[in-house]
C-alpha cells in the first residue's frame, strides 16, 4: 500500500479548495458540473501522503467519463484511504455517493465542509450521532475560513475504518452472492458483482483492458440472461435515496423558515408554472431585442474582413481552388455561426444563470416535479430542460445531477426536443416572416413561447412513452436542496456564463462547423452533368419532402446543418437563390418573397419550425451524448426525435 489519499465528493462541495489548502497549491476551482476531468495530484505539506483529487460526481454509475475515472480509481488503484468531502447544507444529497463508496473501501474520513454556512442558516447537525450511525471519523471543516485543516492532517495517521453495512432485498442479495461466486477469485468484490448485475459493460471492458481478464464467464453470462438489470438499478437507486434521507433526517434539525411572499408564489403549483413561463418569456424577449445589435455588428465586421482577406489572396496570387473553399466555404460558415449564435448565447446564459443563482429557478423547477411524475421521469429533468434552451450539449452534461441511470437517459434522449439558441434565429425569422409583423418583438416572443410550450409538451410525452417501452422502470426521488434567495455578483455570473458556458459551446460549434463549411462548398461547386451534388440530393429528397409538407431543399438544409443548427436557414436561402456560396444575408434580399416564390405557405413555415424542434440533435450535442453515455444511446438520441418529427409531420400533412 502506498501513501496516496483519494479526495472524493459531489461537484461544488469544496474539494478543490480543500486540495489547495492541504497541498498549498492553486488548482482552479469552479461551480459548473463535472469541472474536474483530469486527476490533480500533489504532495500534502508536512505529511508523507500524496493527495489525488478525483472528479466531482454524483454517482458511480459509469455514464460519464468522470464517473468511470473515479470508480476505476477507487476499485483498482493503490491508495491508503479516502477523504470524502460533503457539503453540510446538502447532507442528504451527498450521503448517496458516500454509501456507494463504502461498498468499495471503508477506510474513509468524512469531511463535512461549509459548517459556517450551515450555522448561518440555523441548521443543526448532530455530528456525534452521524459518526455513530456510520461508524466513521468526521471532521468539521470550512475551507473558506481554514477551519478543520489541521484536524484532517492529524487524523490521517489514525485508524479510520468504518464497519457500516447496509443490504438490499433478500432476492437481490442472493443474486449478488451468486454473481460473486461466479466471478474470478481476484474480482469477487461485492461492488463489482453489483455493477455486473446492473450491466455495467464499461467496468467489464476496463478490467479486460487493464488485466487481460474477461470476468464474464460462460456460466455467469448464462446466469445474467435471466436478470433484469434496469429493475436492479432502480431498486439500488431507491434504496440509496431512502437510506440517505433516513440518515440525514435523523441527524438534522432545521429551523422552520418563515414563508416569504416569493415562496408563496413559487410554492404554488399554478403560480410557479406561470412564473416559469413569464421568466422564460422575459429571457426570450430580452435575448431577441439585445442580440440583434451585436449580431449585426459582428456580421458587418466579418464581411469587411472577408473583403480584406479576398483582396490579400488575390494580391499574393493564391490559386482559386484554395482560397474559394477556405473563404467562401469554411470562413463564411464559421463566421456566420459566430455572428448569429454567440450574442444570443451570451445573453441567454447570463440571464439564465442569474435566475438560477438567485434561487428563483431551482424553486420553479422543484415545483415542476408533479408534471415530471405524470411523465414517469425524474423531477430534475425540469432543470436540464431549462438548460437546454441555451444549449442541448450543455444540458446533456448537466444531466449528471440525476442519480438514476434510467432517469438520466430519459433526460438525455428527450432534451433535443428543447429548442436551443442555435434554432431560435430560424424560428424567430420564420415567425416574423409568416405569422406576425417583424417589428413587433413582443408578439414574436409570444409566438416563440407557444412553440416552446409545444416542445416541452412533446419532450414530456416522449419521456412517458419511452418510460413504458425502451426505458421501463420507476422514477427516482427528486432531492433538491433549495438555496436561499440571495443577491449575486454580476461579475461572477458573467464569468461563469461567458467563459464556462458560452465560450465552451462556441468552441465546440466552430470545430464541428469547419469541415461542414468545406463539405457544403464542395457540394455546391462540384459539377456533375451541369448540376451539383446539392441539387442532385435535393431532387432525390423532394418526393419525401412533399409528403412531410416541405421540400427537398429544406430537408437537405437540415442534413447539411447537422454540425450547427444556425446554418440551416442560410443553406435554404443559398439553395433557393441557386448560388454556390452561403451569403452573409444582406438586407437587400427579401427572404420572405424568395420563400413564397418557391412555393412556401404559412403551413410550410409551421412545418419547418416544427421539424426544427423535432429532428436529430446537432453534431456537438451528439458528440457530447457519446462521451457521456456511449454510442448506443447516442444513436437512440438521434433516432427518437427524428422519427417523432417525421411521424408528426406525416400526420399533420394528411389533415392539412
């Protein structure tokens, strides 16, 4: 056994701050889900131990890279003991992961952090009772005020073994014992047996890659055929949630707060839904109004820069075959995405983060739990749906807050129904062209809200259908510690929303759009029998498009817009104009007349908006899904919304 000590815990519990305090280092800390991807490792000052800071996670379910890293490190790496960091104000939520880790290693120090904040909230924790229940060494800590740091250093050399145990139903315990007996003698741990029963293929693959041993023998494989892994996962999730709640309730004394006027509104089921609609309506309206100016500015800047680059390339006699795909293909696609996507993204995430940090949004989301239950999905799915309005990829990462594998997959597969900022420009443009006067921003926002409510309804309805078919099971409990209403620093909100969300998403979109720009240019410039691949493909898709109430150019635009939804509308315009390059859309082009001349009606515009809500996720989102939950569920996430959109338009077109 070496002198490594693992630092574990949920995100945002102060792990990185404790790591810095113990090692006298300056690792960056953050308040967004899954910040730590790589392991931070450093010697603890005045100690023989080396500390390894594991990624902040909520569960050992092996859905995300962070969960896999933490679980594999806990199971197979060499270390002395574990320091588990817990947020004192979120005891119930934090105990869930601790109970899972206790099934792997019992040599644990429980560091209860942020004790000063608990005292301010008048929450009392019976630390002695908690220590006795779990038979675990507890250190009360506040990394912000350097409280408890010396106590942690003192306790590292002491015996910190916990003999706390808990058991599942007799039926499940018998299955666990049976699997343990069928595992190779080197891999007969109870936790590995549980993960095998849950069909954790990533763990099996990791053991094979690391040790060259396939732990699934023929006998074990035969036994597992009669096991329902989803039901086992549900039972385990419910047991852990119940146990966490039971323990926290027995040691917590919370002073009953006076119900504020705001709480009277947000705790009311009707008022909270109206409040959510008003807040989202306000965010959409502000985003629509404010985003126009920086978008126009960026568009003019990029257009001017394009002219400069074009003249430069001509002056240096660059071959046409090189500068045209670079300038009129890649450059135009990338700059269009930046000018159209980035301003609304920054504004939306700033407003959304503000509503989240002030404590308003979590309360509204909490009260949507009833709707989630009717849809047989987890209450926290409402939080990921709200995040999806900014970016679906961001919402996929945010789904890590859902402990249950089944519930998390429901949230991931259905999140692409929520229109993101990439789809808003086209939806808003079509609303202003075919439904209301383009100068009436208030009415545009109202129509946008109607389509958003439709998207939310489809998302919940699809969740219900999936819960009865592909993802059968029961929804987990909604455990959410509601924060106090508080004043927030605008600089902090801007930093979190701009750097860690907007810039991160834009970077991914640009990386995906670079090859897309080249492909689109090639498809519109290569000649085959006096026509281009673009029109060949659009003609092939034309009959199917007519069945759906659209046309071939529209369908092809969605296909070519796979890297980023922002480019779907300009590709349509390019197709109707019969040009070989995507235009930066000067005001001289009357887009509405262009669409009308190509057979568009109000019904066509509505079909395009509905299909933009119900079609495959963008490339960035699909790559994120693959990273989070694997290729299989990425394919489901692509097919479910696409097939839903096709069926919906087929039915709609029959009646219209």
